[in-house]
C-alpha cells in the first residue's frame, strides 16, 4: 500500500472528521486506519455512520473509550465515568453500532507497521514522547521483531521518535487535539511519515452546537474546540500515569 492515513481520537467530533476526510491526501489514501477512541463525544452516531460509509478503506482499531462505550451501553461498566459525555454518548448508540465497537481488534498490522490505540499491549497505557527509553523498551517488549513501526494515539499529541531502531508515531487527535489547534493526523507513505494538521472551519463550533443534542455541549466546546490545552499542560497531567 502506497498511502496510509491514520486518524486517532476522533471522539465523535463530526466537523473535525469531515474536515480531515476532505483533505486531498486523505481522499487519495489506500487505507484509513481509525486508531481508537472513535465515537465517545458529542456526535457519536453520525461519526460512526460516516466512517462505516468508507467501506473497506477503513481499518478499525478499538480504543479504551470505545470499550467503555460498549460497557456503558450494555450496563457492565464499573466505577465512575471517565468524563461527562461518555454515558450520554453510550445511550445514543444503536444496537448495531454497539456491536461494531465490541468486535474491533486492539491492534492491526499492515506490512511491517503495527497500529494500536495506546500501546500494543494495553488500550489505555500511557507513554509519552519524552518517556525514558527503558520505559519504551518495556512497553514494546512483546512486539514481534519484524514490526519496524508502531503507530498509536491516546495522548492526543502528535510525535515521531526512534525507540531502539523502531519508529514510534503518535497521530495526535482529530477531535480533541492538544498542543495546537486543528485536527491532527498522520500520513504514511514509502517516503516516510508526515504529521499533518487540518484547520477547522470557523463555523465548526457553531455547527456542532446546533447539531449535537448533548446537554453539556457549550461547556464541551469551551474546553475542546473554542480553546486548546497546551502540550505542556497535557504532559504534566499525563506524566504520573506514564511512570507506572
């Protein structure tokens, strides 16, 4: 395959997804890998319907938020919800959408590249761009030797770094990006990896406020679309969880 696009952490943000899918390099991709945390957000039903419409071009990977949506929808989730929007999103899903999310794999390998959500061994394990090499070596210790590139998401911050002769790529987040505004995604070609960012239309927040029936949509928009958490803030928040 000459061109693979990776979209991670869409989180049910339909305007961001639509903007990315309209990019020429995305439209021309042979495969679009959906690297988890796909629907947990303000437009879960519409987001899943649009992605299903991509047909065989879409390669699906389950994230922790997708797993949690299934558990909530089926009444098996234990503990406190991770955020206010997740229980609401779970209630919106149709039965066929719950079934779809429940059957997704946690990893997919295409050629010598492995795609996952958080890490190859766990859908919510936290590893950061500046995590020590020893931590990375432990996290990747079960990955087959023939896998030379690992592509993930989960932390919502794009990066690419070497780990003991392997390339590790984080595609960032389409729906809830940290570090800089705009939907972030990754493009993989024979020439290498490009970390890309799509500017959202000025009308995105207003459109989402109009189209989403989530009761807390204005608060959600203020936190994730009308403003942007910096990479410094996110790294400091995630660091304790990355040192386990």
